[in-house]
């Protein structure tokens, strides 16, 4: 099972932009801190821009900055900008009809996962990029 790092990467990027505010920060500069390729940073910046969290300027001297104050960007906002599916995945195969657990667990887990996701999202509403920046120091 591979790890999806888009959420953590997006939080890192937004925290760098908050730290650099109000200046523009280049994807090259951000990629150094993330120890990754600037193209990956640009892909995440595109999603953040499409969600209204970042403003970017292309070309020489270009870069990105926050579209609103860091204390107005919650982790839910960030997650919703970069997510590509539900937090918790379920089974992708048809249940085995000869097994009661197999026949019923999909529906049970869908309900459990829905409740867990609502709780997690509510918690994400309480944490902002400003708070992350304060914790980073």
C-alpha cells in the first residue's frame, strides 16, 4: 500500500508561503525544502490555486503566495483542494455470497467510514495554516 503525500505536501507548501508572505515564493525554492522536483510542487500549486488558496504568477520573477490570510485556511480547505477520493477506501471486489461477513461488511464499513470522516473533517476545521506555521517556529 503506497502512501499518498499530497495532503502533507500541500500543507508544507502553504506553510512556506505563509512564512514568506507577502513575497512571491518560487516552486524551485519550495521544492528545495520538500526535497522534490519543482514540477510536483507546481502540480500541487495548481490544485491549491484552483481551490482559491493560492495565487500564482508564471514566468521569470514569478511565484506563488497565499490568496487569503493563513488563519483563514483550514486543514479541511487544504484536504479538499488535493483529495482524489474518500479518506478510507473500501473493497473493490464483489462479496463472496457464501460468507455472511463478506456480504455485509461493505455496507457496515461505509457507514463507519462516513462517521469517521465527518469527525476528522470537523477536527481539520480547527487547525489552520497559521497554527501550523506557529508550531514550526
